[in-house]
C-alpha cells in the first residue's frame, strides 16, 4: 500500500536538522522522494543516507543562482517537483534599539527573501496536475508582537503576506499549485533550545514556554504532510497556526 505522498518529490530548505529534518523523515516515510538543502553539509548528507531515496544539496537560500541550480538538480534526479517547503531560518535576539541593521538585513534575507526566491524558482517547474504544494514556514512571531526578535518577526510576518500573494498569482494563472504558510509556536528544536538559553530569566519567552509547553517537530511535520498530500487539496492561501493556544491571549 502506497503512502500519502507516494511518488511525489519534495524539496525542503533548512532540511538538515530541526523542523526541516523531521519534515523530510515524515514525507519520506509516506512515499516521497526528498531533496534536502542546507548549509550544514555533514548533517544533510547523513540524513539523505538515512532516508534512502533522498539527496542533499548545499544551498544558501539567499543565492538566486543557486536556487536555479537546486531546482534543476531536483528535476534532473527525480523528474518532477511537487512540494516545496521553505523552512530555512534562524533567530538573533536584540530589540529594535539594539539589533544592528546588518543583522536585520541578514535575517530578513534568509527567511523572507529566501522564501521569495524559492517560490520564484520553483513555480515554473512544479507539477501542475494538482499535486503542486508550496509550504512556507512562518511563526507566531509573525502574528504577535515580540520585542526581543524584531527582524525575525518582520521576516515571518512578511512570509505570511508573500504566501497570500503567491497563492493568488498561482490561482490567477490556473497553475493548480497551492500555497500555504504554517506558523509554529514553541517547538523542541536545536535552534529553539539555543534561543531559549540566551533569554534572561523571567522573560516573556520563557513564561510562554512554561504556560503552554513545547511542541514536537512531528506536530509540524504532520501538517506539512497533510498540506503536501491530496488531503489538503482544498486549503490554499492561508496560514495555519500550531501553537497550543499561545496566540489566543
């Protein structure tokens, strides 16, 4: 019996660890061929070997030319591209008064410009038989005000607006490519652990963690699977929040 994304091809940025790695495992388990892209060569290669029908490609998502190469390599290897998960991201703390313009530009370039370049590079080559699905990883940081992460919040809010625009474009062009965003709350990943370790005792971030708990990468990956599969065929142009109620207040 085939899996829920049997025979489909998924490209996942930031796929060597954390949420991206779990996305790769879940999609692979359900029958997809997976392209893992990241700048972490060792972890990316190791995961690709673990999954079997998968490849790793070194990839800085800010590099427009490299995006074209990555998409071409995907098509050359697997013959098609059905799912793009724009997952690459990072966080640096610093209020609007503290954070340097260089850090602000860097974070926005990785998470917002990188997502834009991914959509632009992938759409002309994505399957338009109804299996096409772009899933952009936003965050609850893009939905609520968080004073300690202005650049991260700005980038993730931008991802939501970009997602809607790209979804409308694909609909207008009759591409049959669905475009959605997922906004996780606090999830147990290496990036989150490092970020929380940097926060001072009594900060809002640590209070949220204590109040709502930490989700697991599988909580996000299962939604990625749903959106990539035929089960999510009627979901388009929206943002799905997975945060155990963090944004209810």
